[in-house]
């Protein structure tokens, strides 16, 4: 099942080139009062929402996919967890490009660096625009498989890790290159893109064997497969949950392959991941100042 959030936070079921408006399924989510429990309510109640959405589908109003504004399918993750260097060929290109490495010791691996968090306020969907924050600096694209955590979990072992997943999406870990810590450089508003929809776990039996690619204005920049991940999806969940509890809706951006490079205002980024689909987003003409 492919679930999207569109327009003024409506819930859609994606089928072919159409969006079926199943927003009425959101009524199964109980009302909450302050303080809100951690976790995205849609993902907490995903099974019941999906069941209701399936029942509503036959009679649901239909919209053309290209005519709706897609937002991040997860609205309220408690964390956006990121793998910093998780494809060997990207590590190799960073070693040879001080524009990426900025003096950091690239002989260290993910087991040295650990994971980092992007601000949840950076999150947008492909129907919005990436607004570059500093025009004079290098702003790079990074395509990544995004894992959506499905349940509260802590100290997960690799063997049970896939059962903790609700589904998958395409992530763009937009990045300002420079000497600051990753959590700072990668957290301006609009620098975490997620979409175009959530594909439920049952549709992707092995997330560690998916082609992924990215184009800028139609030109191929990144092209790899998740089997080249240094830490697999299961290992990333084990690693992340060895340090903190993961909650429903938490996102894990699993790292980017080689081919990262700068974007400029007006560029159109197209990212494809096998079994998920295509995400297209524009870089705004104006800077965020
Ligand atoms: Mn990244």
C-alpha cells in the first residue's frame, strides 16, 4: 500500500497515476491532549488506518497525482536519524574532495562517527520547495533510502529489526558543506525531504537490494543500489536503538551513495528508488533569508 499526505493534510491512497482521497480513515486516530505522547499518530495507528482506507477506496474521490501537492508522508517524527558515511564509494569521493571532507578524517568509519540527527523542523514533502539558506556556500543533494519506524523499540537485535519498520520512502538529505557539525549544516528549514509517499513494509521484502538514483535537471548524478550500504538497514536499526528509543514515525536516512554535488536555485531534482517510485522537487528561485 502506498499512502500519501497531500494538499491541506489529506490522506491519499496512491494507485497508478491517481490519488484516492481516503481522509475519512484518519477518524480512527483518537484525539489527543497535551502532552502529546511521542510518535507520529498516523504511524502509531497505521494498521487501523490502512484497514479503513482499504474499505473506503472503492468509493473514494479520485485526483490526478500530478495535480496534488505532496507533503512528507510522516508529519511528526520525534527524530530524523542519519547515517553519515554509509557507502564506500561516497567515502572514497569525500577523501578526494575537500569540498566534502573539510579536513575531517575520512579514514574513520560509521562505527567511529555514530549517527546524527537532523532537526524535525527541516522536514518537507516534494510538493514544497527547497529554499537554499546560504547562496555563497555549496548546497548538495544526497539521495537516501528513508526507513519509517513502525513501533516503539529499544535495544533491537538485527534479526528482529525489519519487524520494527512501518514502511519506506525516498529521503533527500540536503546538505550545506562546511566545517560545522552535521546536525547544524543539514538542519535548515526544507533540508530534509521525504516522499513522495509511504510504501508499507510488505511491498519491500528486502530493503538491502534496491536501485536508487538521482538526477538534476535530467542529468544523472547518483546511481547505486542499497546492497552497497556499509551498515544494512537492520544494522542501522540495531545501532540507533542501542543509543535511544525509536518511536513510530521516526525516520532513518540510511546514507547516500557517490555522486553528491551542488544544486542552485531553479534546479529540479528527481530521485528514484526501486519499489517506491519517483520523487520530484524544485529548488526555489529565492534564498531563505
Ligand atoms: Mn546523508
